C-alpha cells in the first residue's frame, strides 16, 4: 500500500464560524484572518493505492459552480486535483473508488463536472461511496445545512449508477462507544475501517487506515486542523456542537493512547500530526508531511 497527499488548492471561510465560541483574540493567533475576517483553509485529499485499487478520500470543491458562488470562497493556489494526481503518475480515470466522508460542497463538489449542459461524474471508472443515513440527510436537508448540500453535487452521483452505500456493519458509531473502538473493516479495502461521527453532520465517516504498522485517521471535519485540537474549539458550522465536543474528547483520548497519526483535510500548513498528553490536555507532538511517515 502507498498513500499520497492530493492538494487541490485553498479557500477561505469566516474565522468566527470556523472556531465557534472561541474569541478572535485567541484563534487569530493560530490562523490569522484577513481584513474580511476570512481565514485560509486547505482542500487536501488522500489517495490510497493498494493493488488494483486507487481510492480517493473526498474530492474537494470542484470547479463547476458559477462566479458568484466562488466569489464567497476565494479559491487560490497553484495545485489542482489533476496536477496533484499527475505528480504521482495518475489520472482521474484511474480512480477506482471515491470515498466521501460527507456531502458538504467542499468535500464532494469535485465528484461532478459539467459536460456542456450535462452533469457527469468526474471519475468515470469509480464507485462513489457514501452511507444510507447520510445520503438521506443530505438529500432531505434541514434549513440550516441546505446551503452546504448542493443538489448538483449530489444527485448526479446517484443518477450515474456509480453510487454505493457502505454497509452498517462496516461502521462504528462513536455514540455507541465508551472506550477504545474495535473497528470493522469496510467493504472497500481490508486495511481501511470506518468510524462514524455525528456532531458536524449526521453520519460523517472518518476513514482509519493501517499503514506501515501505524494507524492514520483522516479527520475530515471532526478536526479540520491542528488549531482545532483543544476541546472547546468546535466549529459554528457543526449541527450538534456538544456531540462534536464529546466525539473529539473520546477520539483524542483514544488517539493519544494508541499513537494515531491524524491527517488534516483543511489545515493550511500541516498535513499530519501525532499527539501527546500534557498538563494542559492533549496537544500536538510533532507535525509532519504524510510522505515522512515511515
């Protein structure tokens, strides 16, 4: 097995929304805001190569939306999905599976592209993986979250016939756990298991990968960045903030006890970190690139 970081550029989001109840005087030291109170965040994906499988974790924001949409998010950076894949000798048509942690636009927008008037899969040879609970949540959205669930990102996946749901037996719900989780293998790859979290959005899936005798967890929006490690640093975007807080606490205790490596989707600087217990709680120990795991 080989793992690759796939960088697809950066975007901006409101700093207050990203750090919730934490005062700007504190979070601004971690990710300084611009004159519009916007902070820069990465759109970082993970690619797993294992035998004849080439699995992409999330797909970024994509490029099919109109100028008005993108004017809110200030996309920038020189790297794209295609350029990052090409760096390792791959093309999007080589992707066999796209695993979607959840269906917010910055995580699944790259799944669908425009072909004239049609919306078609960006990965024509891939299976797209979601789960039944989250799919229903996303396609019947609540008023608060519906701006993140864009039908043009989601419905064409099902219409393509390439959508599959991860079976319930392959997922472990954080709400049902009190201690270290015994993970079930996914039905995608034997070395990939899934943990289910519900604070950010209903039934978000975090891939957990056994790699070089280590455990790597793709954090998605449970922990968008190293700056979100402190327990109270919960995004205002989260649907159920207290659930997020408890899920973070449970996960971080497990992660530090088992020396997990955390892979960050949105941290603008840091790809990965491991953890340590300190007198002031759990903190990052080392920050490093995925390619340095060994």
